[in-house]
C-alpha cells in the first residue's frame, strides 16, 4: 500500500492568505514584484521580515490563520509601497514608527486581521512616519511598542541590504521609484474598483472580470461582436493596460506588437471608449496591412508616420470611433494617397516630419519590433495569419457592415495574393533593360544529331551576335568583413541564373570594401568563383560606382546592381540602378533606385 503524503498544515494556512493578498487591487501589483521565500529555520523569531533586495522571508514554524497571514504579507508589502528602507540615526525607532503607521493604515481600511503580537496603536496621532519618528526621539520604547514588528518583540522586520547608495530595480530607475509608482497606481485602481462596487458594476473590489471591462477592453469586445472587418484580429490580440509597462516601453497612448499579439493602451492617456475604438482600429490596421514587413529598407519611423496619415484618414472617413483629442497625424491633403506616395513626399522635409508624434510618442514608432519589447517570443506563420485575418474580416464586412474606403479595399485585396518572390521582382527589373533576343539559324557548326545522319544537313539556332553587343550590366559587390558568404551565394546565384536565361554573356564586376577592385567582365557563372571577402573594415561603395560610370568600355545605358548588407556609407548613382540587401537590413539613407530584399 503506497505511503500517504504528509499533510502540510503550514501551507494550508499560508496559501489562502497569500491568495487574498494576490487578488487585492492594492497589494496584488506589489506582490508581483517581490519574492516570498518560506524558510524552515528563520534567523529571527516571528512571522516575516523583508529587505530592500525585494525578498520577503516568512517562517514555516509560525502558525497563523489565513487572514492573519494576509495581514503579515500586506504589512511587509506596505514597507515597499511606502518605501521605508531609509538610513536613519536610530533604525529601531524608525522601524517602530513605520510599523505604527502601517498598523493604523490597515486598521482604518479594515483589511485582514492582525495577529495578536502585531496589534499596536500609536500613542499619539501623526500624519506620517517621519512625524512619528521625530516625536519618538525622546520616547522610551516599551515591550508593547516592540510588539508591532511582524518578526515579533524586539526584532526589526525590515533591513537595508544595500549600503552606501540606492538599489536599482532596473537601469535608470531605482527600487524606491519603482515600488512607490506601483503603489500609487494600485491605490488609484482600488479607488476605481470601489466606485465600481458602489455603482453596481462590480460585485467586489477583487472582481477581476469586472475590473477587466475597461474602455479599451470594451472596445476590443466591440470589434469582436460588431465589427467583422477587424474582429478576427481583435480576437487574437490581448490588451495590456499596465501603467508600469507603458512607462517602461515609453508608450504615451498606444502601440502594438504583432510578434507577441499584444496591444498596449496607456491608462494615463485617459481615452474614452469611443476613442479606444479609434486607437485600436488604428493599431489593428497596422498589423493587418503588414506595414512592418512593407517597410522594405525605408526609414522605419518616417514609414510609420506615412502609414499613420493613411490609416487616420480612412478611420475618419469610415466613422470608426472618435479621434482622440491629442494631435494625431491627419491631413486631408494626403487623402487618396498610398503610404508609399506619402512617404516619398515627407522625406523631402525630414526635419519637419521627424518632430511629429505617433500614438506612441514623438520620434517613436507605435509598431513595436522584435527588439522593442523584453518579453518577445517568436510565433510561427505570423505573415500568413494576419493576411488571412484581415481578408476574412473583409469578406464578412462586405455583407453590409459599413463603409470601406476604396484605397483600403485595394490594399486588402492585394493581400489575397501571395507576395512576389524577390528574385522574380529582380528579374522583372532586369527585363526593362534586356528584351528577349530573336534567334537566327546558322550552319556554321553541326548539330550533335548530325552524326547519326551525316548526309542530312540540319541548322541550329543561335542568338544574333549583333544583338549581344553591349548587352551587359554592372555588379558592385560589397565584400567587406560584415558580408556573409552565404548571403552572397544566394544573391549572386539568382543574378547568374537570370543573366544566363536572358542571354547576358558578361557582367562588369566591381568588388568593394574599403577600396574598389575591378574584376573586369565575367561570365555570370564565373562570378562566384572570384568573390573574396576582403574584410578590410567599413564599406565604401561610391568609388566602385564612380569607376563604372566613368569606364569608357562600359555601356552608357548599362544598369547597375549593387549588392550589400546595408552596412555601408551613403552612395549615389546617376545610372539606372537597384540595390539588393538581405532581409532585416535597412539602408541608412533613401537610395535612388528600387530596393530588393532577399531571404
């Protein structure tokens, strides 16, 4: 017969008390940022103690009722929320003053039940711990006053582990700022919950389902139930309205992360439900229309600004929600323009448009990338998922659920089609310069079939030699140390196969890193064998481009293909040219020709 597991009496008493604190709107947020550490052999008597290192140590030897454990944990958490971890001349009297203040706070709020040894009242009224501490300087501590410690009589229940300076919770924010900000926000939320109970919206201040019904959450539910165009996207996204996270990520109003399927709404923005609908629709359209992947080498922030002008114009035209009172990116002069066209207009005055603010803030993109958030986890098949979500929503919306502007309809319909592979786009670009060559018959060389029937003369077809004259293009290849051989193999392999299929006999190849190296005219299949990674530092492509443009034996109308990893200096090319960069790379400037992104 298997041996029965021994019942853990301490845990049965402690866990319900811990759950009470976790559910409470004042103490729950603080509890998420401390570590509760149960120990068998506590160095001090009593129930618990805490320190500025973020740990609350609780004794497994202490037997308390669940409500008493909740009181002990709340007492320790208030040390963090009110930040009592200060250096004082008399630390014991400072600890007693803080415990008196906490005891009065919990008694006035009628929260939980104090254990017998922690029932303490200040001997005189005071408005703060500092005032209590000042009055106690000439006061002799009694055993009764010592009993206020959660550790029991005679022992301090908080201590400073970091001497000589503030302990930092994260870079730039010390622990005092962090915990006091959380406590202030928690008090605000608790007051809102109390008002909700008085209004009948909540059953209690710990009603999490009711608390979740914020204007942003109600707006999300409205999209799911009443707006099918964006309903599928709204279903897959969770709403985060944590003020601390929004401050950390510098989100003034809203932002969206397609990677984590999260939309952030800052409580500090004070949006109404109608404004939340407008803002959430704005963010959903960023994702549904694949604005992040369509950046394609453009400046990410200016591209975000261009997309904002388009989306805000559409939402105003469609009457979705209400535009927030803050100054948003909306200009009737851009009506009917695509994001690409608007981008081409605003880059002419970069200084002006960089001063504008998205929903996230000035100079910040409200489309969060992989590196912008700390809890990033890459899902699978995001591109296909978001395309399908917006397309299916559009099908339902066409059944008569409101207006869809023509420009938005065109963009959604374009998403039905699979994206054109980069090598196909590159081939189309080359086709503008190299028309197919008409073949002609020749008897200059016998066909291999001739050996079987030598008495029958057969011609073969060859390209017209006159048409091959000047049929070439220039290739400027970045061979610096930052270029990867595999990237070069993928890019040059596609270029070589295209050139061979279009009867381009030779290409003029220039290798560039810190200086330019002329490799001369090479057959496409010979280019790969001549590539060497020089690794001589930064890439300067301009000398290679200048060499091609001034070369007397290079056709004046010959196009130029520039292959780089985008870690290069600014360059200009007066000829027709295109730039080939790997996926994820971004040129630090706007090139004069098309940019193809290869995988």
